[in-house]
């Protein structure tokens, strides 16, 4: 079956630090990969996605590349801000973001 | 993006009581709604899928008599945890999708934290 593994948090960084949140997956077929973000008190929001191998999803300074050879979709940002503090979920599913399998979530805390 | 709300955001109840959680789509008609459950430090797990006006489809291992889902309108679905016990304590998240087609994006609510004493 499908599964997603992401690094446990919390991840605590200072403002302007480089961020990496690791995500690896196992899947049958050719899933699409997603990163969702959940800010305090809000619902999960789609941050970025990639639908095929070697695709790079990007949004708000965050990037992730669909690596089929390493079955990974690591989230990166060059310079984090306090406002990036949230919980980040890696997921796989179909192109539209349905039939999702989620990772456990990683809490990011950015300190000024 | 589309907005989905949940009410209440937190609820504490005594063992044996029933708790109802509401999920509303605020600016679109949600033909399909999903209910997820998340234990601490674990993934969101899909519990059930409901289409407006029909019975919910439950995932394997989810007791349908324990977790009653009603999707009576295009903007509201409810999850009732019947005779709640401490092991039902969890974070419940709903999502909603306009239409039944799996190519339409789903939008998530903020979740409801249930604590059963």
C-alpha cells in the first residue's frame, strides 16, 4: 500500500535560516506528491505539488522536487520567516489532491 | 481558496456521552465531504467519505455505528461520535469537495479536538 514518512518535529529555526523537511514515500503506480501547511487555528492548505518525476513544485519561497529514484519529496526554503511557523504535511494522491495518504506532519517553529 | 469551517474547535465530554461535530463549506457547494482522524504524532487517516443525500462510505476498521455521518445538505456534514470513550480522543478534520469527481480539489477545515474524560 501507499505510505508517507516525514521527519518528526518540532523543527526550531532562527529567522532567515535554511529549512529542509524530509519526506519519503512508498507507492504503487505514479502518484502526485503534495505539501500542505496548517497554520494555527486554520485548515490544511495546499502549499505546492508535483505531478511527475523531476517536477519541482514551488510557492511562497518553498520548493520540493519529485525524486523517483530516491522516492523523496523534501521541502526546502532558503530563508524562513516567523510567519512560516506552522505544521507541514507531506502527502501523495491523485493529480487533484484526492485519495490522499498523509505523513505525520512536522511542526516548524521559527524564532525571531 | 474555498473555506471550510468546523464547529466546535474543541470539545471535552464525559465517557458515554455523544458528541456532534459540524463541517460547513462556506462559499461553495460540497457534494462530497471527507472525515479524517489524527492521533498525536501520526498521520491523518481517512475515516469516511460522504456524498450529499446518500450514506457515507466508511474505511476499513471504522465503526459506522460508532461514528455517524450525516450529509443532508450541500454545505453541511456532521460527524457524531456516539457513546464516546477515552480512546476516541483525537483530532478530527473534515474536508469538502465541489462535485464527486476526483479531479476537483478538496479543501480542509481547521479540525476539532475531542477529549473524552
